[in-house]
């Protein structure tokens, strides 16, 4: 046990439930593992790397183990970041094998075959090396925010061209906290989740004043597909409603500026 630390000794050295000897003890290492079908034991990670996101308890080591199985990945680390208050997301940091090219799409598809959607990282970041602690272990707290390093592009950037597409892109950028969204980028691959989908739905509906369900947001997760759906559903009126909304907003801004100028003149 631990010298002069009876509480820690009792916490870490537990009775062995697999033998009849009541004095036999097991040591809680904090490691997580599972038996494979062939009888071998697979190490999954540390128990202290468990996180809770949107009500779901997630074992980061399980995600890391699957990522490390990819032949293009030399080392993977997954952390839960809360760079925006109230919005915690999973971020995967990857060191590729020498000369290998990592495909985000392949990684996502592979993870989705084994894990629920809430365990698939929102962002994937490649790095040449990971920061280390004085003990030469990966310093998870020193890993940079996704927007501070080169993110891994998944699709070629195609800029929005219409007012409706620009409106959708603006809403997504503000909710996701990113600087750029292309026509073919998937809302959920950019870090979107069910709560953000509800917020995006509410904001978009207020602008276009058109009947659209939250389910539609899931069915059409790219700007291109969503804009096409809205135009088809509204017989081409979605664009006109966006322009009308922008005109009303411009009128309100002009009226506010005029009132401010009048108050300033009175105060002279």
C-alpha cells in the first residue's frame, strides 16, 4: 500500500472478487481494457481520460485506439475542448506515418462503423509532433486549438454565390465558430451537432420565413443541398425572402443611425 496514506491504499487496493481468499487484493491501475474475441486483452486508454459531452460519457482512449489502427496514422490523441463556453467538442490530433496522407473522410467512415455519432471527433488536426510534459508524455493541455493550426481540408472550397447561400454560410460560421464554409462542406463534419442544428434551424427560419423542419437540416447538411431544397420547396421564393429580410435589416439600421444623429444634434 501507500505509506501513511490509508485512504488512498483502500481506494487503489481492492478485494479480488475472482478468488476465495478475502485477503487477496487487486490494484486499480486506472487503465481501461477489453477482451477481444480471440481472448487477447486490448488496451483502450486511461479511466481519467473519460469526458462527458452533451450528456454522453465518452472514453477518449477507445477513439484513439481505433484511429491508431489506421495505417496512415502513426499516433493519435483525442481531447475534449471547450474553446467556446458551453460548446465542448472532440478534437483528434494526428501524426501521420512518414510519407502517408491521411483522409478525414476515411477516418470518419471508419469510426462511424464502430462508434456512435457523438464519439466521432468534430475536428481532425495533423501535427509533426505532439507537445510533451517533463515526463516525456503527450501534454494534452498544450495541444493547440484547431483554428491555430492547419486543419485537414475535406472538400475543395467552393464559395457561396447567392444571397440565400451566403445567409446559410453566415449562420453556420457564427454557430460553428469558423472563418470559412464552402458550398459542399458538411455541417456535422465541421463540428455541428443536434443542439447547434436546432439553433441553426431557428435562425434560418426567422430569416427566410419559410416552413422548414429540424429534420430537413439533417437531411440536407451542406449549403448546396439545403439551399436547393429551400428554393424547390418555396418555388424559388427563398432567395426573395432573404433579400426582403436584408432590406428590412438595412432599413432598421438606417433608422437607428438617424435617431442617433438627431440625439447628438440635440445635445450640442
